[in-house]
C-alpha cells in the first residue's frame, strides 16, 4: 500500500527524509491531515478475500492522535463544510465535515 499524489494535496511530508516514504497530504485549517493510499493488486486480492488493513503510527512516545481509515471509489473529494466553513474531506453525500455531520445527526436524534 503506497501513498499517492492527489489534486487537493497541499503539503508533502518527509520529502527530504530518506528513511521515510514521502507522504502527499491535504492539511486542513482544523489540523486534519488526509492522505490517499493505493493498494497493490496483491493487496486488493487479499482484502477481497477478507484480509485486514493494519495501521502502525509512530508516536515517539507522544499521545496517540485519533485516526480514521476508509475506502473510497474515487480519490477523496474535498469540500467546504456548510456549517463551519472548514475545507476538508467530503463525507458521504453531505457538504459537512465529520464533526458537523455528527452534531447535526445528534440534534436530529434528540428531537425525534
Ligand atoms: Zn464543519
């Protein structure tokens, strides 16, 4: 699985650090960093047969940061959130960031 360049990327981490693979990302105003990873044909076959996706994060003994992994048909689409105005990854069919989407859902559940 390798990170790939994508249209909305605005930074490449570790560009000049040979010990790491350069990581193209979109870094949002709220600090969320999104990268896009492509599975090799062999990995696709394994995942199709039920293999798991594993994530290892180097923390350098600092607090573990929340992470989110998902599968998308296309390279991540980015949008400006209707509620808070942050530019970040699009969630489902809504023009809302994950926090605003979640808080709208919670307020709907409270009402109904
Ligand atoms: Zn938002």
